[in-house]
C-alpha cells in the first residue's frame, strides 16, 4: 500500500494556500490505485456474485461438453449409409442406446450422441426413400464426414483447465461459464463499502433552483455510478456546512471509503481539510493537475473500530468536476479494494481538435463515432449537459490534442 503523500503529510491547508505543486493526473491515479489492498475473499452463490472480482482463478470442474453432443437437428448415423431408421428421437437430457451398424436415429440439437454414431446428418440433408424407407445422404458436396455436426467431449475445455484468472470481474457471461463448468458458488473479493456525504447548505432536494440555491445533482447521480464501480453503498447523507457535523460524520463512518462532495477548496465554509486535520488523517493526494476537478483529494483516515483501513475521497462540488474526481481517484481505489484487475486503456482517434489546458490534463466529454471521438459542448465544471450525451471522457494532454491524435477515453461507470 502506498501511504506516501504527494502533497505534504498531515491534512492542513490545500494548495490554494501555497503548498507544493499538484501531482499530475497520471501520478494521482497511480497513488489511488496503490492506496489499499484487495479486501478479503468471501464465498458467494452465483446469484450473488455478479459484479464482484474473482479471488482465485476459475478452473473447469469437468470437461465441456462433458459428453459428445449433436450440434444440429437431424439423425445420428452409424456407417456410411443408406441407413435403417431405428428408435425414437434422442432429446437433450436423455441417455441414448448404442447404434447398430448401418442404422440412424433422429436426434435433437444438444442431445447426447449415441455410442457408435460417427456423425450427425442434418435434417435438411437427409431424405427417406419412398419404397424402402431407408435414410439417404443428400449432403451438398459429398457424403457426411466423420465428426460432422458433432460437438466432441472437451471441445471447449478439459477438467482442471484454467478458464479465467483471479481479478476477473464477474459478468453475466462469467456466471454462465461458471455454471456450465460446474460451480454453485464462487470465491470473490468483498465489495468495498462506501458512504456518500453530500455537502452544502445551498443544495435543494426538489423543485427548480431558487433563492440563490441550486439543485443537488450529485446525490441522484453518484450512487448508481459508485455501484457500477464495484462499491457497496451503505449510506448517503446530506451534511450542512458545519465543521462539527462533517467531523462527526467522517469520524463515525464505518465505510471502507468515505466519499464527500464539495468543501475541497479554501472557501469560508470549506471544512474538509479542517476535518481531516482534526482526525489526524494522512493526505495522500491533495489537489491534482487536471481540469475540471483540480481540488480533489485522497486521504487515509484513522482505522475503523474493528481495525479496518479507511480512505476518504474528496470530490469537488461542481458536477462535472466531481465526475472527473470520481474517475481519477475513486475508480482506481475502488477497483483495487474490490480485487478487480486493471482494464487496458481504451484508445481512440480524435475526429477534430480537442482543446486542452495550458499546463494540466483535461478530461473532456466526447462522443464516439466509429473509431473516432469528437468533443461535445457544455463542458464547463458545473455543467452536465455534455456529459449526458457523452460516451466517455477523453484524457487530453496539456496543450490539447490535434485532429487525428490518439487519446485515452475513460468509460463512464455503468449500472
């Protein structure tokens, strides 16, 4: 675990008060990624494992398929034909009788191949003689070959064969593979618990903005995204701009990760740094050279009562800036705690110029068009209109990216 702070040690004043230079976006992400260890493994039924990360490799408990099966509707045939028809149709889930030489039996897709059968003659390629009642092969291009339209035992994997590495996220496809391979339960990492604290007396819960106050956009938006990042959201609370209230909420939180919105800068009611100092928290990242979202932070909190390590991610209060903070600090931290393997960067070519900040990385809402991405309007730190249309956020280097450049695009959390 990396506990080396990038911007000082104990929580005191933010960069706006004259502290050292903010770390680069890449460096801040690296610190967040190493600011914890994967949480312990727990057993989960297949119904409850979705979204978790495998704590150990998934290994086949049987051959797949575990017996030879028919890949098509038709006839299982023994010999070269023509064939005498014998027995009723073999259906999936049945145990067929052996086939005698020069005989055929109707068979359904997925049904076990009878012992002695050498191939499956497709239904559209077979013809029954009107006079002799024999089955004739009318396969285009020549007679049916051995193994034709048969899915042999072990075609997909053999018993004991590794299927997926640890760290793989359990998706619906992974659940299907695990079930096919014989699993009823999976060993997965525990999800990191998260408590979301939405700060600000200026925030309204309903209605149109009025009286100098604005609607809370992050309270409705972030919970679903945090779940999409692998978190178990155990609480969401509105906190007034009072130092004592914020201090008590953070101090008493049982969550592995506390996420706050707002109060990360140096305004008259921005009490997050004061809270962290009172808690003797350790600042790991204090502001990042990225726009929007510059005043985000990451801190190590005092351990929970049971000794568990705790972290706090402070997101700026402006909506798009908070999204930038979520993808910069919260996403890599939650992935690490949940045991998820790092995804490969997604690269795209710019359809046009992407304007950048003179010195800092910029995270810009973009929309994909094939292999290219194009910038969207309404990309200010307090705006969400562009984000609502976006497929992701382009990582634009200082100075911008010209048309035809290759940039990384961060996917928006899905839930």
